[in-house]
């Protein structure tokens, strides 16, 4: 059974930093592309950051320069380090695992809430 479990969300003040983590199980983690998406109330889910199985990264325009995605294949973990957080970063952050050109291999976690507020 595939599981993606996010952790590390919470309340942070504007300008603060936060790291969220995703623990994967039930998949051969090293062959999956991993990503973080977020969804704010009333808005569509959007890409935050992605990292391929080869380590190439891609970031959403709204977070470039403030967020770093990384992965640890040995631990089956993917991380999202966020800096200079803004209130508009408030959202539920979801972990995603997918195989390129294999749509049946597309998995999501339950999400972790990140709230940026003073």
C-alpha cells in the first residue's frame, strides 16, 4: 500500500521559516519524481516545487528564491524548506509521487496545513 505522510506544518510568523517533510512507503522511492503542491481556500491546487528522480528541480513562480526542495532516497523522504514566508503562502501542502508518462502511478498525501500569520 502506497503512503505519503506529510509532517512539519504549523503556524509561522511572516518572514519566518518552516520545513515540511514527506515520508513515502510502499513505492520504490528512487524511481519516482516527487513534488509539493499547495491549495489555499477557494483556489486551485498549484505546484510549489518538484524534484525528479535524477535530482533536477522545478519551482513555482510565486515561491522561487524562497523555497528549496530536496530528497533523501535512502530514507524515502522529500523535504520542502521554506524561507521568508508570506501570508499568501498559507495553504494545505500536499506531497506527490509520480512516474513520468505513467499516469497510473500518481499518489498524493493527505496534506499538512501551513499558516503564515502574525
